[in-house]
């Protein structure tokens, strides 16, 4: 490239040859000047703490700090609210625990103090991070203790449910019936003097369905010279029920029966003066009063 310089001082025009090397050199110098200039400015800004730059940096830092603090505060507030909710739930669970343990016949767990007749203006409590952590720890411990106590209650209640499921509490005669001889001492119906009546008699029409008073296993089903057609059901725990004087037997020994399942038909076989069901409950071979088991069924009759 050829550049021609024209000056009034010169009568002649001057010409300079510009090649690629010159352009690169000029550009390089320009870049160097820009870089040095900006570095020098930055250095000066920091070194001399130029007031405007310093103020800007400080205000930026302050804003950032404030943002962070606001976020942390709002997180803490949310956490404190959660802790409050959890504490309220724990109070509810406490109440449930108390009721359940009294149902399960357990010593009720210590109740946390409750205050009544409270009042006063609402003043937001200052949130203390350390205190919040302590409260969360305390809540976790309470939850663990509560879980353990609920688990033991559950197993007790389950055991109780299983035990109750096999108690002879269902009426052994379907349809209308009236009570005959009660459990206890009575005069022998065949005139042989005072005798112990080891069961409860239900008077009902001949052929009325006789039902298992609870689930169990039939351990005896056959004829007995005194009991007539007799069925015996074992309900576990050495608890046995007897159904006597039936006109027909509907189960066989060894069969499993459900609560309320028909085991026979009411009759007057064996040592009997008329159609009735002689019903016995025995524990470890000793007779128990069937009314104690049938109380609620008898009341509903
Ligand atoms: Zn009887």
C-alpha cells in the first residue's frame, strides 16, 4: 500500500510505503496501550480506593449479604413453623397414646404439661437457631419413644384381638329361644336331688340350628349316653364349648369351624326332658358360667 502525504509546508507531496508488518505493529501497540491502561486503572482503583468504585463495591456486597440474611431468616421462620406444627401433632399423639394405653390396660405414658386458660397479645418470638435445633432433637426423641410405645400397644391389642376372636361369645342357638336352667346348683330334673348344672340351657323349637359360639376345632362329635348327640369344640388356650342333646350333628371330629357355623340341630337326645340345647364352656376341664361369655349376645337377644 502506498500512502501519499500532502502538506502545505512541503511543496512536494511525500509518499510512504505501508506494508502488512506496519499494520500488525500498529495494532499490537494499540492493544498494549489499552491493556496497560485498564490494568493501571484497576490498580489505581484498588490502591487509591477511589471513592465511587469503593462505594459501589460496598453497596453490592451489602445487598448480597442482605439477600443471604433474608433468605436464611425466611428459612428459619419456615422451620420454626414446621416445628410448631409437629409439636401440635405430638400433643394429639400423646392424647391418642393415653387413650390406647388405657384400652390396652397399660401404664399410660407421661403426659406433657398442658396449660389452660391462656391469653395475651401475640408477640413473635425471636428465632434462635440453636434453640430450634434443640427442639427438633427433642421432637425426634419423643417421636422415637412414641413409636416404641405404640408398637408395644399394637402387639398387646393384637394378642387381645386374637384371644377375643376365639372367646365363645356368639349365641349358640339361631332364632328365638328362651333361657332354661341357669348355670349352678339346681334340683336334678330326674329327681335325683341337688345337682350341679355345669352349663346353660336354651329352650327353642326342635331342629333349630345350633351354632359354634366361636371359631375352633371339633374335638368330639358323637353320641353320649347322658349328653345325647354331643359336639365339643376346642377354641385354644384349654377353652372348650359343649353342645348337647342335639337331634342331629352337622360336623365331624377334626373339622375346623368358624364362629356362628352350624354344628347341629336342637333336640332332646340323652338325659333330657324336652327339646333344648345344653351349652357348656370349660377351661382346663372346669366348667365356667356361659353367661359371662354370652352377656352382650344375651342382652341383644
Ligand atoms: Zn343343661
